[in-house]
C-alpha cells in the first residue's frame, strides 16, 4: 500500500501544490459520489471548485485548501469561503472542505473539537450550510481503495506512477506527430487530401482485428492517415505511436514472430 506522505506530495509538486491538491481532491470527490462523467465547472469559479451536485436531498459543493500554516490560522478564510459559496449558490446545503492538515484536539477536558472548528461550523449553520471535513485520515482511507490506488501512487510516490508513464507516452506520441501535417493552408484556404475512405477501412479493420497493417510507397501519406486517425480517437481511447527504430529488433519479421501466441484471439 502506498504511504500517504505529504512531504512526498510537496516535493513532487513543488511550486504547484495548490493546483495539484485541487486535482487530487476533484478526483476523490468524483470517486466518493460516483460522478464518473465528472462535474461541470467554470473558469475561476467562485465559492466552489465545481458546480453543486445533489445527493439525498443535499446540494453539495466542495473546496480544496492546501495549507502550509495551521488550520487554526485559517478560520476567517474558511468562514469567508463559506459565505462566498452561499452567496453564489443560494441552494447549497453542504460544503466539503478538503484539507491537507488535521485539526488539533481541544485542550479542554470535556471537549474534542477546538474552538476555531466549532466557530466555523456554527457560522456555516447560521447560513443554512452544514460543513463536512476531509482531512488526512480520510485521504488515507479513500486512497487505499483499489479504484484509487493509481492516484495514491501518482500523488504520493516519488517514483514514476502509471499515470506518469501514460502521460509520457502521450507526450511522446505528440512529439512524433507534431512535424506531420495532413493539411496545408494557402491564401486562406485549407487544402487536404480526402482520405475518408482509407480512414473508414482502418476503423472497420480495427473492430475485427487487434493487428492492422497500413502499407504503401514512401511519401504516399501513411503517417498523415495515422495522424488523422489519432486526431479522431485522441481522448476517447488509448492511442500511442512509436517509430520502428525505437524497437530493439533487426527486421519487421521479428515483430510478427512475437505476435504468434496471440493468433486466434
């Protein structure tokens, strides 16, 4: 199990802790409330990181606060955030605050909650809002779930995670295709060879076979066809491109030999 070490998080995302923390909290929020399609948001949204969602009669928003100072020093900031949330979203009944720090327990013998936590919650109640906290103990549990383990590795391991690896593959693909142009512009007009028939054939072939070969003479536009196909599928399915010279093989026959065990599947 990946250790949830906040020093690792700060080292990995040095200089962009708040932005990275918001991204992590967004994914955990969607995971907790089964928002597999994500939640709508506006640029520089006021009072909440995304639009509200509705669950069990509550209208819920969330905010992520990556704190360098103690939570107690941010009481006024958190109260102002609640006020802004309610003002911008009058129907909101619950606010989730994601914090990277725990609360300090009250020093009074008969109390658990510190005074500043109680003050924030009372202020929220006066506005008709309930506050729920997501602090490190919650992160530890959520990130231990099987569906969130890739997130735990990505955000808290100093080694490369699966997400890092996929990101590098995507960047590698983009770098290969960046110099390939499937259309040109001349005198304000777009000039492009119609490859729709070839693309259709490729799409049909890919639905019935795990291996498809696109062949042709040099300079006939094979790579341009692949770029068009990539532009069509990018963001919808995994699509990574490599140059033949990147494989440790002497000739193309070696590729087919390695695929023999997969015939018929």
